[in-house]
C-alpha cells in the first residue's frame, strides 16, 4: 500500500538536527561521563538524534540543584499568583509549539500525529488546570476539644524535591503530569524520561526556560532506568518519587524509596475488564470495545484488554469485532490515515508476539491480527490489531499485561459472575461497562475494584478527574484535588492563646 507521509515540522527538523543535551540547574549539559545514546524512530528503526546517558553523578548534580532551588531559591516562597503566571506561560508556549511537539513525539514513539496532537493540547490544559490550584491551596481551622484556649490550624506545604520517572507510551503528557501538579504547589523537580523517548521532555525543558522558571526548579536527566532512574529513587535528598511504568519496576521503586521514607506514588500496569451487556447499544459497544484496546496500539495502562461479552450476543459480537478490527489502518504515524502506529521497539514487538503464541498454546483462538507481513511495514515494529477468543480468565493472556494491540475475549452468563471475573486480577486500574440499564451500570461500577470506570465510553481523562489504581496498579491519584494531596505535606499548628 503506498503512503504519503506529511512532512516534518520545520522546528522539529531543526531540533533533531543536532545532538541534544540535558537540563541541570538551568544549563544544557553533557553527562559527566561524556557518554551518549541514540533515540530511534520505531516506524523505521532510523536514528533520530542522540542524548546524554545520565547516570548517578548527573542525578547527584540535578538533585543538588533542585535541593538548593527548593531550600534557598525563590520557588516555594514565591507568591502563588506568580507561580501560576509562569505555569500559564508554559501552557501557552506548549500551545504555540504544539505541532513541533506532536511531530517530535510521533518521531520518537511512533504514535499517529492525530493522537500526539491531542496529547499536546491535553498537556497545555493540564498545566492550566494545575496553575489554577496554585492560588487555591488552603488549610483548615480545627475546633479541638482538649482543655485550654487553643487555636489549631493546618497549612499545606510543598514536600520538597520530587523525582519524577515516566514511561515511553505517552511521553509528552506523562512529563506534564509529573511537572504541573508538583510545581503548582511549590515543589522542585528532577524528571527522568524513558530511554526510548527522551525528546519531548527535552523540548519541554526549553519551553520551561523560555517561560522564565528559576534555574534548578525543573531539571531533566536523560538516561536508563537501572542507572539514572535507580540513582534518583535511592537519593537521600529526594523527598518524593512519582513513577508511571510497569508494576515490576514500581515494586523496586517502593523498596528503593524506603531508604529515607520517600513519599512514593505509583501509576502501574493494568489488565482492565471491559464488560459488554446484551442490552448495550450494540454499535457503541463495538466501537468502544475496539478503541479501548487498540488506541495507541494497546500501549496504554488502562487498555481494555480483557473483554467480557454477555453470552447471548457473544458469537455475533466476536464476528463483528473481527471485521471492525480488520479495518484499522496500521502504519507510519506521519501518514494521516494511520490509526495504529508501530510498537515502541523490537523488544516490545517480540513480547507481544510471544503472548500470541502463549495464548494459542493455552487454547485461545486467534480470530484476526498477528504479525505484520506487508513489505512497507517491514522496517518498523508493527503488530496487527489482534482478537483472541475462547479465552478463560485464568490464562496468562488474561492475567498478564501484554501492552500491545491484543484483546482477550470471553463470554459470561450473568452480572454476578462477570463482577467476580472482572475483579479476579492483581491489577485494578481501569474498567469499562456497556449497558443501557442505569441500575446495572452503577451496580457494576461500584463493584469493580479499580480506580477508574467508564460507562458507555472508555479511557476519557480530564485534569479535574482523579486517576490511579487499586491493588497492584498503584498508589495515589494524579489530577483533580487528589494531586494536590499527593504533592503537599499537611502541617498542623497548635497555638496556646492563654
Ligand atoms: P518498560 O519495561 O515498559 O520500559 P518500565 O517500567 O521499565 O517500562 O519503564 C518506565 C520508566 O522507569 C522508564 O523511565 C525507565 O527508565 C524507568 N526505570 C526502569 N527501571 C528502573 C529502576 N530500577 N529504577 C528507576 N527507574 C526505572
Ligand atoms: Mg525513540
């Protein structure tokens, strides 16, 4: 199939035409070791540019800068309205450079330009939402019952230096989630982007500087998880770690954080159940079931990867879902007609294909999808959107996070059975329900042990709406007032008025 790729935004061409450096204390610097690594375009395996391979020494430098910016710098003491103003400026700059950011993101992680453009605009909105909070953080006055004449009140104070570690599946938006909320309340930040996708974080660093944030308030260290990431989580001068990524790494981060009892928040993996009742609006359910798993080629922590379909409509639904799935256009993210881009890496592709083998050996039936054979996709890490049927909830493909465009589908008989099955997982991030029965919708939504539930829609996000997981899907909630809780300490003050 011939494709016409849209041409790369000229500022993105310029940005990628030179090796990049990382941001420490307001300076663009090399790694102390001088080492660098390359970042690739997953659509064709070509090198885009190189970035410093930051390690322990660089993390030490960045944490020292963030420490001074917090302890001595103007940032936490700045008037809230002044902090808000800088954040609003940052959001405006993201909007002014949205096409460049979207193109850099598509180059680096492969997601289609329409998707990455949406991420750029969500990023700006997220910053504006949190900028609004800066001037609205209040404490309480508390009517205590102890003897005496006591005035008791609380203050919300920033925690300090936040070490922010993000994944490669939505790098731009994840970077902003890890910047906007902590900055709004006066924390300073060391951000470590994923090694596969460092570019948009570095471009955000330039915009942070252009907006006029004081030096050291935001530091960005590029590097690998086992080295730079581990050094950040173990650093005694880091007060809080916020991490988005796999459950396996989340467990290591919790352990590493114990060194100085860091506040740790985690947004981890998922194996979200999507439940289709026979009374659902059929076409809406079909579209939702497909988009819930295939969006961003399934590389989404809330992806609706376990599909439960009421037995009465199961056969028809699976047949229609297979037809629907065949029509997704897989290809380069710079082709406007692409709906599913490549997976992030060869490793991720092999992991996904391996799960297809595992599933079929376990007895699942592959209705549609699998490896790509088209010659124009040969250089990229593509997997076709895949539907596995005849799955049972105890199979590995129903219990383990695949993080690819693969849905594991199974029939169910009744509401009580499906609630039990949906909750039979170590994860608890998202969940979906399609029904026109309002009682069923609320009943199942309340019974699902997950942080997010969508009814007759899926994976909507909003900066005002708290996001996070139950069970092994995480600790804490990002966005909404919950993110203010997450990035502040409560101080309680007792005053004897006698
Ligand atoms: P994936 O395996 O899909 O790449 P990860 O959870 O490993 O997802 O990666 C998410 C982020 O965590 C990346 O920025 C990565 O560099 C970082 N990371 C990986 N291992 C560690 C670790 N041991 N300590 C801190 N950060 C890590
Ligand atoms: Mg890349």
